C-alpha cells in the first residue's frame, strides 16, 4: 500500500491513497479468515427466497464465509424473475474497501482550497463481476453452487474441495 507523508500544524500524518487499493491482488482475505458477505435479492416471485437460501447455504458450507449485513467485505446483488421454467438473473458482485485508520484521508472542504483530514472511516467499492444469466429452474441449485465455487476460488483464494468419485 502506498503511504505518503504530509506535514500539518500538528505533525506528520499518514495519507492513504485510494489508488493503492486497486493495485492489490484479487485475494482480499487470507485463507484462514472469514469474509463477510451480504446477499441482496430483488424479486417479486418466491424464486428470490429460493436463490437467497441456496446461495446462503453454499457460501456457508465453504467454511470461509459469514453471511452478514454488518460491515460486509463482499455483496452479491441479484435481480431475478421466473418465466415458465427459466430463471432470469442479473448477478453483480461488489467488493468493499475500508480506510485502514479513520481520519487518514485528505479532502477539500467546500469553499476552501485547504486540504483537511476526513473524520471517521470511509467505504469504497469495486465492481468485480456482472453477469446476465438464464438458467433452467431444475439447474438453479447447480448454477448457484458453481457461482459460489468461482467466487471463493477466484476472489478468496480458496480451492474447491475435492470430490470423491466412486467406481
């Protein structure tokens, strides 16, 4: 992370550059830490509850995800509807970044040219995925399981558990 020093009347302060967040690798948490994930579903049909339940179950089974609305690291936003046997979905995956130390970011107050430190922590987000999907209702559970597998391997760095094949 890039850190600059700036001197103010009170002494040097560390300034965190927003651009440094974009340079970090895809893995946001270590293998052993749990990521907080929030699931947002916009749907007027009962299929929305089915998607939420299935997605929640698959994410929790990974052992590296907590479903939470409090300070999420990741957000799945899904807009969906069912038409006959087809489920249409817009799936958006966003990652949230928080300033590491409250009061370490510079801002310009309106009407002033002088930079001052912001109060409190700030949240930034990055769009990591957006996909439009049409899935057969009978294949919805498999689709969501694969979606979770892609998410955990690509963004959390967790390899999928091996599947034993019986012969």
